[in-house]
C-alpha cells in the first residue's frame, strides 16, 4: 500500500511541475520567480528520490507483514509521502490560474503578492525539511538492514504460502462438503468429456473464496472424470512460481497417481530435460492437468509448452480470479464464471456447518434471526459462510451469545483470528493489484455497504484525487474507466448495472471484501469512517449521511 501512496504522489508532483511550468513567469515578480525555481528544483529532487524508493517499497510492503523493521520503515515512508502530498496541494493552490485580466485582477494581485511570497517561502522551507526527512529514512533502511528484493525471507514466505495452498487444495480433493455446485459440476464434466479430439483448455474464474478450487476438485475427483482420462495431475501455481518446480510437480503427480517410480534424477534435470520427459510420458495418453490459482498468463508459454497437443481428447483446466487471464488461457467458449450462492443455497451451507450433531443441520427457531444476519452478511461467498459457520458451531446455542456475535460481525471479519483465513484469501487479490489500482480500490470501501456506486461519479473522484496517471492519446476519464474495468475483471468489484452495450453504469463491493478493505484502509490511514475514532493522521473521512445511504461525503 505504501507503494500505491508513493506512486500516486509521484503523479501529483509531475502534475504540479507541469502546472507550474505552464504559468508564465513574466506575470510574477523576480522574487517569486526565484522562489518558484527553488521549489521546482526541490520537488524534482524529491520526485527522483521517491521513484528510486518505489521499486524497493513494492517488495518491502509485502515483507513488512512479518518483519518489524520493514514495517516501521514502510510506515515512515508512507507518513513522509502524506506530508509531501500536503505541500504539493498547497503549492498547486498558489500557482493557480494567473491569466485573469482587468482592474479587479490587478487589485487582488497587489493585495495577495506579499502573502503569496510568504507562503512560498514556507513551502520552500517545508520542502527542504522533507528532503532531509527522506534522506534520513533512506539512511535508516541501510543502518537497520531492512532487506531489499531478493535479500529477505520473501521467497521463503512465498514458497510457504504456495505449500499451504497446495495442502489446502489436496484437502479439498479428499474431503469437502458443499452445496449448490451440481449444475456447475455437470457443465464442466461435459466440457471435459466431449468427443473433440483436439486438446481443449477450460478456465474457471471468480473472486477469491467463491469456491473455484472446491468445484474444480469435485470435477477432478468425479467418477466420470477418473474413468475418462488415462492420467491426471493437480498443480497449484503461485504468483512467484519457478518453472522447473512446476514441471517437477507435474512429473511427480503423474507418476504418483499411477504408482510408478519417479525418475531418480528429477532433482537435477534441466528445464529442457523436464519438458522432454513430460512430453514423452504424455504423448500417447489422454491426460487432464489442472492448474489451480493461476495469476499470470505466461503459464501458457512457460509451462503448457511441455504438454503435447496429441489429439487424444486431452484437457487442461485453470482456476483464476482474473477474467482476462481466464479468457486468454481458455479455448473459445470454454470460460466458466462461478457465481455467488443464492440465498437458499447459502442458508443450507451455513446450517449444515453451524448446527452439527444432534441439530442435524437444522437452525433452532430462536437463533434464526441471528443466523439470517450472518448469512446475508456473507453475501453468497462460500469461504465466508463456512468459516463463520465454523466459528458459530463452537458457540453456545443461546440467543445472547449469537446476538453478541452478530452485533460485532463487521469487527470480527477483520479482527478475529478464527476468521483470518477469509482475510488472507482476499488479501492475495489486493496484493496482486498494481499500485495505481490499490488506491482506487480502497477508495471504494469508503462508500456504504451495498451502495451502488455510479461509474461517472467514481471516475471523477479518482481523477480529482490524483489517482489517475496521464496516458498518451487518452483522457484522464478514459484511463480511470480502464482502471474500473480492470478491477471488475480481477473480481475486486462487481457490476450492479450495465447498459445494453455492456458498459458499466453502477457497481458495488462485496460486503466481506469491503470489511477487509476498510480494515486495510484504516491500518494505512487512507480513510476512516465518521463512526470510528479518527486518528490525527487519517487522510480522508467518510461521512455516511443516513441509514438510507444517501450520497455521502469523503473529506
């Protein structure tokens, strides 16, 4: 998130410098010219320093989650960026439009001259102080050995997360109990077992926690699938995968399924040798390879090249959170979008997991109101439903206990250790966003729960906030709309209403996603709600005017 703050600030500095250059220096005094040139030089120095820090922050932002020195350093960078942003806003105000003419313009110019000079002196002094502060932050990074890219434990952390994800996938294959997927399962099995001899690629996509892995695992383990294919492999792909590791995993999965001896030298084989071994093994076979949790389209060029197109009715399946990746990897008309559960399905899933034992999945009448509140809050997201049901299963089945939980449900989703899995799954999608989308996404969490946000409104707000970068041949509004479309394609936002041509008119943020985003927003001092206790460093304050969710203010 610090990377997003710095990225947004760099855009603001560039805009301020461009605005200052556009003003004619001949219209101001010599002393003002001198001050402006000094401020311009300082701003360029700060911009250069921030650009150098940005690449490092991209790594440190992730590292800071488990590294206290890195966390402190990232927070210091963020605070410095906020201070600079305040100065840039003040600077932009004072270099406002000077092209007005007439008697009134001359009078006001004379009256304001001394005040402007004094203010610009203050800006110049603040910039000098900020330059020193940034230098101090950079020095402390070296002094306290805050690790840079490739230096710290991030690779190990990524590997551990990948292993956790792989174990999670195996558990789903071996033992899972879900509802509402039979039609989807049948649809995918029909695609897998169709008579087309050419190899086909199938993508399953949707937001994190929706059950893509669960559904695909049920398809993978179904009797029809097992009988149809000669061999199968389930591969979990991380965001930072190593090609050789994935190729070795494919070999191990294929050989283990048939209880065959894995080649002894697999650990030292080169990429070419691994590719050749896989192609030789699969060439005469009808195979199914599942790639779970794909984050990059380069899987097709780096991994799938090892899988022969042998015209044996072989199939590849991919699960991903990104619609563009799903479309790019799949064969024509073989993209499956997984939808949220309908309320009845969500209710059945919750009751099955929350009321076990003697209750046999039946909700006691006195708990129905509380249970309904929880199910509605989950908004059809299976991960949230099952996780919250697990928490409630251990609670005493009393109205007092359950009402206590429902009254603090928003807080629990972001702060209860038992619900940490929900946040972890959803935060993977957030961390995968490029820096310019992170601020735009967090900004949407300032709107009320279930509030339909209009496309035109959010675009103008993003542009006004300075979140949108200039792109050649495009207006800022066009670029902002591309940002919105990308967030939708990444399953971070959901279309509430579109026009006949498919253009977004209104969108909304999933309730659980919003809670996680609000927690992150508060943690980063990006925005706070009026109902909370604002901190001195909160950058924005969201004011919800009424329970009817009339348009609110973001100050």
